[in-house]
C-alpha cells in the first residue's frame, strides 16, 4: 500500500491504478490516416479528441442495429467536404442526413459539374457583388451557379403533382433521382438517393432551394397553375416514424444549428408521446453521439451545448447506462477528414467493403 508522506499525500502508482499512458507522436510509424489518428489518440488536447472521435464513430458504424444520423451545418460543401459525406453514405455508415439548405444547394452545384473558386483578396466585397461572386469566407460561389440550381429545381417542381404535398426530404429525393439519371460525377443527394438515405432540411425556407420554391409559387400564380403546398411537418413525421422504428440510434454532428437540435429533439418528442398518453413506447434516446464543432460552451449558444447536458433533456443515453460520446473542438475541414478517413480504413471501405445493418425502418 502507498505510504502517507509527511505532507499527508499518498502517492499512487499510476500503473497499479490502471491509468492509460500517453505517448509521443512518432510520424515515422504512421503510413496511413488510421495509423496517424490512432497515434493522435494516444497524445493530448485536440489530437486525443480526434482519436477518441474515430473510436466512437467506428463503434456506431459497426453496431449492426444502430441507425446513424448525420447532421450538417456551415459552408462544408463550399469548403469541399462533399465527397466525404458521399463516402459516409456509400459506405453504409450514415443512414439519414439532416442539413442546412445552403449546404445542399452548394453540394448540388458540385454534383452538376460546376465549381467554386478561391477568393482573391484584391477584390473587395462591393466589387464581388457587382461581378456576381458571392463570398463564403475564403471562397466564391458565382451567382451563375445558383441560377443553374434554380433551373434544376424549377424543372422538378414543374413536373410535381399538385396533389402531392412537398416536403424537403421528398424534394431532395427527386433531385437525387435526377442526378442519378443525368450526371456521372458524385454528389451528396445522388449518393443519398442511390442508398435510400433520406435528406431533411428543417429550416427549408432559409436556403437557396427555399427561395427557388417561393419563386416557383409566383411562376405558377402568373401561369394560372395550381399552387404546390409545402408542409414542414412532412419532414417531422417522416423522421419521427423512421427513428421510432430503430433499435439503437447514433448522431454524427458536424457544426450545430437547427440540424443538430432538430435531430436531437426526437428524444423529447418520443418521451412526450408516452408521458402524455399518445403511444406506449419505451424511451428513445441516442446511444452514440459524435460532434465536430469549435463552438465553446461558455458563449451560451446551442451549438456549444454538451452531450451530457442533452442527457438531462432525455435526448441521449447517459454514459453510466452505456451511452458513448466524443466531441472535437476543431475546424471541420481539419478534423472531419481525419476522423472519417480513419474509420473508412478500419471498415475496409476503400477495398470495396460496405457495412450491412439490420435496420428496421
């Protein structure tokens, strides 16, 4: 037994206390993304967070009964992360997506073969406006790209049966179907359509596609055509029905905002269904949670709220009952490729392997 020192401290042996040692990062031994990430996980600070995050993502990916929801916000497709999301869908890791509308619109630009461009700091924002270059931090989205997106959306909406109520997941499914038939390249909505992964945009009116829908309404009014009806609860009902049919649930959040909270509040909805007498169902809480977001807790924003806080709302299974969480406080364009790249290696995705799950949805 450790002996008490003259100052009253009892100095323990960390090995006997089963503490995990940490090690220097030896780049000479890292030949793959996975090797690098595993080595980072044995260091400290954000490097360790990335290693822990990969372990949690791998666990939810390999859990054959776990339905994984990917939530996305921020300028991630303009930031050229789109193919990573395709990989997550095509590998079978991700089973549903909840996103901002802007991210899907910019992804549609990519999928139709158009480009984004590096911002030239010699051009001020007034000059950019006059030239039709919309600045997204350090990148540019030409206005002509968004005009092309509108043409795609308008063509789909013109063929829409006026008796069929529109919701975001239905519209994104139709766009994915069009991309499947007409394009050779990869894109989020195309991959989602081909893998039967629904894509929800809860704040649909806050997006390029939402604006396009509003313009289409005016077009129909002027042509004397029956107006299309949009119902946000079509998304809510579809998502709730899907999640109620799952055995276990995981959420992989990149960023925060509406997609994060809209997805997590399903646990609250399920609990209220039971507590207020609408349905007799057990608690439905997320078993896994992984978040990549640099937003700190102390600003008070929802994007900085922790998973342990969400436990108090009934959104997540607490760690004491088997819940597994990881949070990476870093720029997604740095952390996301490392975390996902490592897990894709572990499951053999680049060797042609794809996960198969027992999803009852």
